[in-house]
């Protein structure tokens, strides 16, 4: 069974096997977590993302899917890129958000990763309410069969950390 922990900090500094990136569908970098991972990880990550775009993902990575690249200069071995859904008040996209976490764990298993750092996918610029995003993230990772032993939800802001710690029952 996977051990889940909330950590306040910078996901690019986590010494884990794999870091999950809340990517955009282009896989070519962006803002928030995505931009930070590309900046700190260096050009190797972007080069592999470009290669993926040129081969398997010509139209980009679809929402809810995940794919891995090198982690470049990050302490991790791999970056698992997943595209979260934009939150909508009129359409329930919870299954797409849950799929990001399930697919990231599936890719982690394929890589042999035992420790994974996960961001609060879709809760930044994509507007997903943090309390709901935390609930979906924790429930999905708990329910997913995986060989990952430790999953760290790495939260940059105090409110994100508090939301995840609350869902985890104070395990932060």
C-alpha cells in the first residue's frame, strides 16, 4: 500500500524517483509547476518533449494522459508529464482529474519508480478549487493499485498544504 504524505515545498527540489509535472498539452513548457520543472530541469527535458511531439504526440498530450521524460538536472530520475483539466462550473471533469493521477502512477510503475512527488494538478491557473482537487487527488491515489511505495503531495502554498493535510487526516 502506498504511503501518502503532504509536503510544503518546491517540487523541483524533491529527491524522489519521479516528479509529476502538471503540464500543458503541448509538452513544451509553460507557467506554474510546468515552467519551474522545465527551468530547473534544463534543456534535456524540453528536448525529449519535442521528440515526443515529433513522434507519438504530434497533436499534443490529451487531458488525463501521462508520459515520462528524463528529469534533466532535477534530483529525480524522471518527470511524468500529465495534462490536467480546466475546472468548469457547468461540466463535471472530476474523472479527467482523477485520470491524471492514475495515469501518472501507471507510468511510474512502468518506470519502476518507488517514490513519486505529485503537485496539486489543475488547482493553479486551471482554476480547480483546492479542497476538491485535494480530495480527488488523495482518494484517487489511495484507490489506485501501484508499486509506488511513497507518494508525496508537494504543495507550494500554505492553503494547498492545508487542504491536502486535512484530507490526509493531518498527515503532513
